C-alpha cells in the first residue's frame, strides 16, 4: 500500500461525530497516512481534534433540520460560501478521499468532494441516516452502517454493516452468569446528563429503599449534581451520583442493567459490552433517530424501550424490578446485545479509504 496518502475527516458538533472520525484517523496514521479535519469553531471538534494532534480547517455552517426559519435561511446562505472554501482547501492540500460522519458540517465537504471528483466514504451510525447522508447518499463511494435498517438508504452494493468504532475496553467486558448482589444499575443521560432520567432516578430512590436492594451508579451531569447528590445521600440506597464518569467501560463492567439514552455511540457501546438496557430515546433528536436506534435494539431482543414522556420514578422502578426478577431474560438480552457488536469498524473504514485512494 502506498504511504503518505492524505485524507479528509468531515463531521462535527458532537462527540458522536468526532470520536469515531478520530478513531479512523488514528487507524490511518498507524498505516502511515495523514489526515486533517474540517469543522466549525463552535463544535466539539474545536477542542477534541487539536487535542488529538490533528490539523483542522474551519468553515461556517449551521443546521437545516429541526431549526427555525432564520437559522435555515442563514445555513442556506452559508452552504455555497463554505463549499467554495472547501474546494480551495482541496486544491491546496490535494486529499485522496473524504471520510464523513455526516451532520451539517459534512454538507459543504461532501458537495465539494463531489464537484472535485474525490471519493466519499460515509459512516452512518443511526438506524435512519441523517439529512446530509440521505441527500448525498447516491454520490457516495461507500457507506458503512451500524444497523441493517440503514442499508436501503444507499445505492445497492455500496453499503455494508460495519458498526461504529468503539473503545476496545468495552469488547473486553465479560458476561456475568448471574446478576450481582446487590443488583447494580448504571443510569446515564450522557456527558451533560438528562433531566428526564435524573428526575426519574430521584423518584425511584424511596421505592428501591423500601422494596429492593440495589446499587445505583448515576451520571447526572453538572447542572443537577449538587441537588441530586445531597438527596441521594439521605435516600438509603447504595451507590453514587456523579457529574461525570471518567472510566465508562469500568462502570459498564460493574452494571447488571443500564438505563440510558439511545444515541449511536451509546447503543454501540451497549452491544460491544453485551449489556442489557432500558433505552429512553431523546425525543428531540434529528429525524427521531434515537427512537429508531432503540427500536432496532428492541427488535433484536437486546433492550427494553420506555418513551421519554412515560419515564418517571415508578416506571423506572417497575422496569428494573421486572428484569431483576428474570435473570434468564437478562442473560438473553445480554447475548442478543453482544450479537449486534461489530469489532474492527475503524480498521475496515481505513482499509476502504486506502483502496479508494489508490484506485
């Protein structure tokens, strides 16, 4: 394989877009290649990419999906300007292929790549592709998806199920033959926390204290931490409330059941770890993709689904009690989750990018 090939990483805004792209860039680096990113200065890429040691070029672009009219008009005006900016970057740097995680940042990059004749590889982590990938899908060279449901959105023969890059520590988690004593629950609404899950957890503590011995690990975010931590200490339940969990693989390993949102990164980690879960999709996610992700996990027999508007302390307690009382069901959910795991996603993406670059 030729060395010193140059690749573009497109996608930004959230860690769910950036972290998988960084994993692919790391894999390309191990193969002797170089990568640079294109993003915005207000997204998480502005911190994560430089910290990982990769150069980044800036563009100005906003969203089109689930935004107000003013933002939509502003974004439509930014698209041609940003596309011209990206074309100039391509002319100067001469990349061989583009890797895109989708999202609004990827729009001008993918348009410019199409105009410049540069092959595009997209990684679509959700059961229903985002707006950018749906609009640009017919122009891509290869689509790498996490759910079989997403294959139909791309040209036949150009899409395959690879899963998402997930830290190796999640794959190393061993399946327990039986739940621990006390039964351990991990609750997490992501790095910023979830008000719905925070309030549901708060409402469940007295029920657990009276009727079921459990240990609760709860990542609640910084906003509600002070209030929740103080109340939890007096609730008579074992465990800990934390604003942020630094070692999430370790937290997964200790849990018998995980209650969480259903973003693409989260469900990929659940699959890699083989953990049964109760999924509470974020109701305002673009294209309702969190609900679609959760439904795919439920169809596979790996999770239970509770809608955001239905989740409260009583419902959380009832769902946990039902599953904790059915260890065989938990074992089945665990096996079904692990069957959905797809190791080697970053390596596969890197190989495809190399093949397209030298073709």
